[in-house]
C-alpha cells in the first residue's frame, strides 16, 4: 500500500506522508485502490474477529442462492477492494454468500462510471456485454454499463425515480428481477 501511494505522487513520501495522502483521499471521497486495499485489510480483521457482520436484504440472499443453484454465474463489481468484498459476502447475517460468486471486480478494472470498465468485465467473464445483466442502485453506474452494451436493472427500494433517470428498468427488490 505504501509503495502504491508513493507511486501515485511525484514526491518522496515517508510513512507519515503516505498516511496524510490516504487521509486526504478519504476526505475527498476518492476511491483509489491503495485506500480500498487498506480498508479491506481492516474489514477482514474485523470480520475474522467476529466484530463485523454484513447486513443483507433477505430477497438478495435468497435470489443469489437460487441463481447460483440454477447455474447462473454471479459477479460483484464494487468500489471496495476485492479483499473487502470477499470478507463482506463471507460474513453476512444470512450466512456465507461468498462462494456463490464466480469472481469479484474492483476499481482496478476502471471507474464505475466509465463504460470501458464494464467492457473489461464482460471480457474477463468471457461474455458479450449484451448477455450481462448489471444491477445497481446508482444511475451513473447503470448508464456506464448500458453504454458498454449491458442490460441493466435499477434497484430502488424506496422512491421510484422519474424523468431521464427512469430510463433504466426499475425494480423494488431482487424479487422483481427476471432473467
């Protein structure tokens, strides 16, 4: 992590300088890989020690299990590191869901609001983008996935958006997703 942060700056940084850089990136809500890796390490320790447990919607856990049992490959793309994602899904209140996912992707494939990132994921999972269904609760991510040629569903549990944002098919829960 220290080496990655040092490589991202033009100045020689000691450990205190690296920490200052990470804190500044946190304050700016920048989702850079070294910061997410550090977060993943911290979370992994918390999950391993039993101090953390992930809340998951019942319908999500149920459908993840059903889709996996039906042979549908599931993937996660998150701004959190792959390490963090593995910990999150392995330690849910609904049990270990981690094994249900074929792979995990983080911002190392690119920013979540850029179509190129979704094209890279489709290539990595060896599927044409049109055969991939991307689910999210963030419109800009859905726009990018559709820009890459993927199908999209907007998970909206509360207020259904209207206007241009409503261009994506919306569902209130995983129960509304049809493959």
